[in-house]
């Protein structure tokens, strides 16, 4: 009992390390991320692809209200997994930093600089009493000096750069799939296909157009960040034999109600 009570004491304080050097609140924040539906990022030769599982918990819910992909600036996109409310706070922070950089220096903020600014902000919430860590992980992708860059933020405030990654539920399985299938030199269209193939691994090999979001940021695209329409996504899913039928969609919604009852993405 004494050992359990000691662990609970370390449990309560974000600023208190356990004897083995752990911050339990940060680990609990990572668990919140694992409960969120998956998001995937893939770096291509000429751009970055972000894809997110955005299945609705109920057929009455408007799919457009599920926020998993965000535009931070013309050249930066962000995908999230975990608590949506926490993600929105960090997205707003990222947008402000991007605008401050444009006003102060007259140029677009670098992807690495923006990511590290976000993670510095996240890290402050791991060492201040009376606050809690952000229960969300982000994929930050964009174009920096004509080169695609792809980063991940962790609830501890640590940034990582990747060629391809997944966050959220089934992360390990999806990462294993990416490690097997990813190849350097992919075009953006090929990266979109790989991202959708990866998301399908945690959805019985099928996806619904309104249950997935895809955004691209390419080097040559004057519009910068672009989200693919449901019609475009449906065509790609059909081409890759990933398109769910109506019966499959109904079954997925029923399963989603039970599976996602405590899903952090829907809170």
C-alpha cells in the first residue's frame, strides 16, 4: 500500500519526477494520443502529404465538423491525434507564430523553426505547477527553402523529423507498414496513395471518402496547402480498391460507436 500511495503522489504532480526518472502526467498524455484516431504523414520528392482518419461516431454528425487537418500557413499543414481541444490551442499558437514571422522578417517561417517553437511551448507545460501537458501529438509538414520537411511533436515537447510517420491509434502497426512500403523519391500522388493504404490497415482495408481527410503541400503549387475533395479521395480509393461499400460504411459506423466511445479525438 505504501508503494502504491507513493506512486500516486508522483502521479499527481507534473513537476515531480518518480524515483526512476519518469513524469507520469506526460506518459498519461501519450496515452491520450494513442486513444485518438490515426493520422499519417509522408514526405515526397516534391511535397508533403498529410492524411487523417476522421470517421464520425454517429451518422448524425456532420463530417466537416471533425477537425484533424489544419492549415497553419500557406506552406504549412498540421495533422493531429489526441484531444482536439488541445490541438486547436496549439494550431492557433502555430498560426500566430507564422504570422509574427511574416510581419517581423517579411518571409515565411521555416518548418523546423515553427516545430521547435511549438515544442518549446509544449515543454513549458511539463514543468509548471497547476497545469497539465497537452494531450495531443502533431504532424507538421511543409515546404522550407524549396524542400519538403516533415516533423512530429510529442507531449513531452520533443520534436522529431521523419520521412514518413503515423500518430494515434495502431501507431506501431502503421509505422511497420510504412517502413516496409515507403521508398525515397515518391511523387506526391504516390505518397497520397501510400498514406491512404496505411490508414486502411487499421480500417479492415477499406475507407469511406467522408471518413478520411487528405491534404498536400507541394513545392510547385502556388496555392500551397490544399485539401483534397471527397470526390478526389473517392476516385483514389476506388483506383486502389480501398473504397468501402455502403454496407461496410454502416458496419464501420456501428463498430466506431463502441470503439470510439472514449476516443480522445471526439472529446
